[in-house]
C-alpha cells in the first residue's frame, strides 16, 4: 500500500490493498541484480539501441530543500526575487486555506509539483518521450524529440508544450505555453503564460537520475533560478491510477478570518514546550510559527479570534489568556493529541 499526503488540503490519498497487490511479487525483467536478488542501483546506466542514455523506468522523487520543493519552489529566494503581486497572492491563497487550489478542485497540478513529488514513469522512444505520474487524475506529458522547435504562439494548457534534445548524456526539455490557472507548488506560487521551464535529466547510473529545473518567468520572478533534485529508481513496482474526488466535498472548503492586529501582536513571542522553543511572530493577518519539530507548519491562519490552523496540515494552535487579557500559553493540537507550551 502506498499513500501520498496532499498537504494543501490536509488529506491523504490512500490506495486500497487490493489495488496495490496487483503487482505484488512481480520482478522487473532485464535489470542488474546482486546475489541477494536486490537491484544493483550502482550498475552502469543503460543505453538505447541508438546509443543514447535510456531514462526509462519508474522514478521516486526525493525530498529537496528545507520544506520540499513541491511545497515551495521559492524557498531559496530572497523576498525581492519574487514580484510583490505574486508574494501577496501566495499569502492570500494561504489565508483562504488554499481552498481554490487546483488540488482542491481536482484539476491538474503543475510540472514542478509533478517533478518534485511522488512517482513518475518515463517511457522513451527515439522521437517521443512520455512521462506518466502517480498524481491526482493521473496526468501525462508528451515531450517531442523529433527536432521540432517550440511553437511561437502555443495554446495555453496546464502542462504546456514540451520539446527535448540531447546535450551529451543529458536530456534537455524546454516547456512553454502554460495557462495562468496552475499553481507552481502547494504553497500557491503562481505560474503565468510567460513561464518557461527547462529541465535537465542525467542518469548517473542504473538507479539514480539527476534533475535540474530552471524557472524563467519575468512576470513572477526577478531573475531565473534553478532547483536540483536526485530521483531514485523504484524497481519492481508500477504507478497506479489516482483519481481525485475532492470536488464532491468542495462546498465544505472555507477560508480563514481576520483577527485585529493588536490582538495578533499579543500572540507573538517565545513559548516553551517541554524544552522545545516555539517562536510566534506576525506577518500581515497571519502568524508565522518557528517550530523545530514541524518546519512545514510555518504559516497559521485564524479560524477564530484565538485559534489558528496550519495552512498545510492538521496542526492547530489555541492561545490562552488570563483574566487581564495577557497571553500565558498556547495549546498545540494534532487530532486528539494535545500539548501545552508556556509563554516565556
């Protein structure tokens, strides 16, 4: 059984045991194996009949960056590297608990999200490369390898229009023609029709695939930037169908409320939770929380005047005040679990 958490909704898509069992015990043929039967991941990278590197296989994305690039592709950038309108839009989306995200409405997710999360399967031919994903609604990409140029005026789509070429042992994929409906990541960074992505794939050996993605979008970013991830071969497995049905409960999705700034300011400070230091600060109408045990739970949005929910998980914080209105502690809840932290 495999499960993938969709952080923007705080839900987990779980596959049934019967579905996963379809391929139980099946060994992928034609792969190098060690004496104990495990795949020799450090064996030489395979070649196609025409001598090109063979990128075919099922690949597992790793965790890259402090929070994962699928969560925030801008985490390595300075604030001035992102246009103000894009930063403001990202925090507005967080204030709404990302209820209008493509994930929440069963629409396709972006190429960066697909690159940096979960399983993908590459099917390589001399003139066409197909990438299939184990992701909501099981999208796929076609990358043309027949020497054509990028179109001058492409019809905007969720995943754009892609062409590929070889530079030595590296496959270079250029993609343009995106619509403005997609989100680059869970965090809500926007994509526009000006976006161009350049992916560079290098199979370092049998079991490891290096991926570098360069982002160029002058409407969103002050300058191009590149993110790196190493993918690992997932042998003896197949990707599964993944169909999204969140739209059935879409009417229940709701945003946060606005708390007066003077009250928010009272919640700021340092809290001690059994020796763990939790720092709360204010950013606009939201709280930023630095908790070393939960780096993803950084941005919290108000549900009531004194309760706040993480924008990416089920973590909730309730601030406790004394009779004089002074904040004395916070209660951290995850499901039925509850911890109290004292304000210092």
